[in-house]
């Protein structure tokens, strides 16, 4: 579905981003991986995706909290693939703490990586997408872009902001054949959530099993974590020709959580 396309997926060394990068490669797109992690493992993943699906897979270690590195990431993708058809702003971090003790530097980091990075990457590719009159922008927000939970002030603010940014970009670029949508996942069992289980247990003063049952999945009517593959399939659809009229959406894939 994505043959001849090229994509940047930020934060794709792990979790949801890696799942989306894999699905894009499977659909025939060249993919720029990005994110942190063990250099050998990243190179193994890159080479394996390239071998398995016969597409170009490259890797950039750009830090999504650094605007100059984000611009360099866009340049690198253009140099490697000749063009950028798709970007997925997925890189994200979480910090869980009560508002009165929420560390200033964590607030700044969560806002930079989860929200401002999307602004900088969109800004870097928008001229090219406008002039070629095609493009797909997918932002990975969260159910926490639509609703709030305690102890997550920075994350909830960033994800609400990402939906606002996404709608604005969608309206600005619609006449140029560029779509921009936000996917809002419920809880997905990735390394980010594994870490949160422990953090939430401390913040709420309850066990980790209770966090999963009584905090994370309490509103997810389906009572199961969302799967990475389900989110990746939605991203593929949004980036396909069939997604041409779907823009400015904040699409929940959350097992019913935000409809409670
Ligand atoms: P993850 O921790 O598995 O992956 C996060 C990725 O972002 C990794 O590749 C990491 O290296 C990268 N990253 C972190 N900081 C970075 C930086 N400064 N520069 C570049 N890359 C950086 O997490 P995940 O669960 O796959 O989360 C991916 C996205 O999905 C995030 O935006 C997260 O907020 C969102 N999300 C996750 C869930 C969930 O339950 N897991 C739910 C809703 C939304």
C-alpha cells in the first residue's frame, strides 16, 4: 500500500514506533528509524527490516528535544530517500508525579519531546509536502490527549497540545493534498508503560497488579491492552491513498476508554 513512499518515524527503536516502522516497511515504504537504545540492537533491527522487506531502512540518532537535530533528521531522510512522503511524530516520554512536586526539568523535557518535536519536524517537511502537493502526517498522542488522569500534568498538557497542533496543520495543508491526523491510543504494553506501572504504584501507594487493573485498564472497557500491531495498521491506513479525505482527526484506539 505504501510502495515508492518514504517515511520518518520518530522514536522507532522501541514500542509503538517500531511497530509502525515495521508495518510501513512491510507495505513497501523506505523508512528512517530514530530513537535511543543499544547501538548493536538498533543496527540489527535496521538491517533485519531492510532484508526482510527489501526496502531502504536507515537510522538517525537525532534527539527529539533538539530542534537543530530534528531539522538534520529531515535533511538526512531527504538525502537518503530523495523525498519525504510521510512523517510519524511518535517519540515520547512520560513522567508521573503530583503537581506540587513535579520537577521543572521533567515538565520541559516532556513538552519538548512529546509536543515541540512534532512542530519542528512538521515545519521542516511542510514546504516539500506543499510543493509536491502530497504528504501524510501522523501524530501519536494518547487517550490522555482527550482526557486527564492525576499525576501526569506535563504528559496530558503535551498530548492535548499535540491534537491542537495537528488540527491546525491539517486545516493549513488540506488544499495541498497533505493530511494530518492524531492517533490516541489507550494503554499499550510497551517499555514506556512497563516503567509507568512501577511509578504509578509508588504514586498511588498500591501494588503493580492493582495499577494494571484499577488504574490503567479501569476505563478501557475491553479490559485489554491495545496492541502495537493494531495501531500500526491504523497508521498504514491513514498514510494510504484511501486516507486522502481523513484529516484533522483525533482518532481514539483505546478500547472504549474515552467514551465512558
Ligand atoms: P517506548 O518507550 O517503547 O518508545 C519511545 C521511543 O521514543 C523510543 O524509541 C525512544 O528511544 C524514543 N525517544 C525517547 N526520547 C527521545 C528523544 N529525546 N529523541 C528521540 N527519540 C526519543 O514508548 P511507547 O509506549 O512505544 O510510546 C510511543 C508513543 O506512544 C509516545 O509518544 C507515547 O506517549 C505514546 N503512547 C503510548 C501509550 C502506551 O500505553 N504505551 C499510550 C498512548 C500513547
